[in-house]
C-alpha cells in the first residue's frame, strides 16, 4: 500500500486545484511514474472504494477516503499530539494544551502539565467559550469573517475576563491581528491574570483543525511572549506535518 498512499496523496494535491478530479496521466506526471503503473494502482484503490472513477475517466477521492482520513486525523491529534505537547511543556516549563472547535466552544483533547506547574486539575473534556478561550483564535484561523459570524451567531459575549472581546467584530479584529503576528495572544480574556499564546494545527486538507496553547499566569508568561510563541508555533508545525498538512502560510485565512 506504500505506492497506494503516494497515489492518494498526489490525487489529493491535484484536487486542491481541480476538484473535478485528475486523469491517470496527470497523477503519473505528478509522481514521475509510468502511466500503466499508476492506472493499475488507481484501479486497485477504486476496488477498495478509496477513489471513484467518473464517466469522464477522471479519478476523485471518495467519501470513504475522507471519512477514513478524518478518523486518522482525530486519532493522530491525540496520539502524536501528546508527544508534541510533552516536548513543548518540557522545553518551556509551562502547561500546554491542544484544543478543537465544538460549536461555539473549544474543547481540550490533550494536555501536558509539567511538574511544578500551578495548574490544578485536568482540562481534558472541558469546553470553554471560543470567543475568549486560549484556543479560540487558533481553531478559527482559516475561517472567513462570515464563517466566524455564523459560529458566534447565538453567542453571548460575557466573560469573567476583563479583556474579553465584547462582540464578534471585536473578536474578528483580534483574529486579524493574530494572523498578521503569526500567533494568537489571549490576555485576561477568559479569566483575570490568565495569559496564553496559541497557534493553529493544520490537517491534510490544509484546514485548521486544532490549536496548541501555552497557558499560565500573566506575570510569568507575558515577559516570555516571543520565546513561548516561537516554541508554540514550532510545535504546531510539527503536529501539522504529522497530519500530512501542505505548506500553509502562517497568516492564511478564509481559504476554504
């Protein structure tokens, strides 16, 4: 299946520019291989229902492939994500988390809290309003303004944090600045004296699917913002690579 995965990957890349699919010749050219070899592989993948061949003789990834790939992404976020967070927490000495978007909230799915941290309890499985959460901007990194407005259409912008966004427009302004900066800063938005930096994690489709955050007390983290942000971005890029992400600009947004 090694050759099959290469063909699937090439087909996925070609479909980013041509959603209608790709011909055998186009896939063969992308991989630098013989047309007959690629034709046999695509036929085998079609038999396994991972690709479909249209009446136009062009191949497309099947829904079965996307479902399998999504399941793999979810599993790898948790398994590989834990190792990435452990390395990040060890390198920075700060609590690190991985969050995903669920409705208008973020949900922590992986965490790594180093010895000596003042963090109490676990955040895994706990949801927090995305407009003021540590991962909120990161998980919406590539969303268009209209998509963000849809996410927060029923949201009440109230938070214990003194610096929380007061409206969706306020959140969008902060998100735009974060994209220009290359990482997000959440300064006392969720709670007083709580500070964090975060960066988006990209999947094989080039979509932001999660956010890595370093979270802690404002007085300890704010002076180290640049150092911690660079470490957070590097960790997010490492996890993105493990998910098969294409090269995505750090300020990418509204791409899908």
